[in-house]
């Protein structure tokens, strides 16, 4: 009788029902909330990378100094400045520690599209971080095509390597021909006739808020292009004294 009455009383007791329902539903609600936070952060990070890429391409298309011949010389100082600006923009993302920035000068001359020079910043290396759309290459001591995977990267492309600066040998480092321009198939970008385009590619290893258990590991990718604004001297990237460090793409620095 006592056992039966106890069971009957417990069966009719609803005082802890709300607490029980909350305890059962809390893991689901918490997981959905964290998923929303993670997706929002992923979208915001992707937007930031897109803005950084656009700003870098825009800045690189504008910089230079008048050379007295109605042209603008692009210097290594200028390239370094715009890369550092991109790094500062991505400080909260730790962009250069977790990703790779590639700045390419896509130029047209005599009907030929070529990557004349490239500069990079970031510690990440390998497939998915190094440039997806072509490199300045060299093979058998001669420039090779931008898509030649068997060729070595050419850090001297687009520069004068003469120790004294004279005679100017930049013409012997013309960069690498690339068929159809740079970009994904079906949406490649080509440089205008006798001009150039600043092509920026950012590859970034996404840093999740909650770890990888919700959405897995993500690698973000953003590109941007701007046509060179002023009448630029496209023969080379100059490096007047005191010389600046060249952030060529065989270096992996933050």
C-alpha cells in the first residue's frame, strides 16, 4: 500500500517538469546557438578577407612616384607599403600567420598576357596557400610559362639584378606568359592593351570560435583585381638606394 501510494504521488507530481524539459533541450539549444555564432563569424571573416583583397589591389594600382618622364615608377618601397597595409587590416585575423597573400602584376604587351612579377606575404605554404593562378617561373635559365609546374619560381622576374644597377638587365627577366589571363576557368581576368592589372589572391586558414567540431576545418579564398590607374612604367619594379627588401614568393614571412 505504501509503495503504491508513493508511485501514485510521484506520477502526479509535475513540479519539476519545466526543469526536466530545460535539461533535456539545453544541449540542442546550445549547439544551435554555437552553430549560429560560428556561421556568423565565418561569414564576417570571409567579408573581411574580401575587403582586404580589394583594398590591396586598389592601393597597388595607385602607388608609385613620378620619374620625370610622364610615368610613374613602382618601387619596392611602394609594394612593401601596400602589403603592410593589408597585414594591418588583417591583424585581428592574424592574417599573415594563418594565411598567404599573393600580389601579381598581370600585364599585356604585343598581344601577350604575362605575369611580370609577384610579391607575397604570409607564413602558410603549399597547395591551397601558394598562388592558384600561376607563377613567374624559370627553367634551364630561361623564363617558362606561368602554369609550368615543373619549373622553379623566378624571384628575379620584373627586376634589374645588375649589382651596380647598370646596365639595366630587367628586360631579360620578363616574367611568365599566361594564356587567357588569371582567375578561375570561365571568369579569367586579362590586362588591357599595353597596361596592367593588380591581381590579389588571399588564402586563409579559418580560425573557428568553437573549434572544428561544428563546421570542420575551413580554408577561405578571396581574389580581387584593379586596373593600374596612372601611366605606370611597366619595365620593372625599381629599388633605389637605400634598397628595400623584396617580398618575393619564395619567402615565407609574416
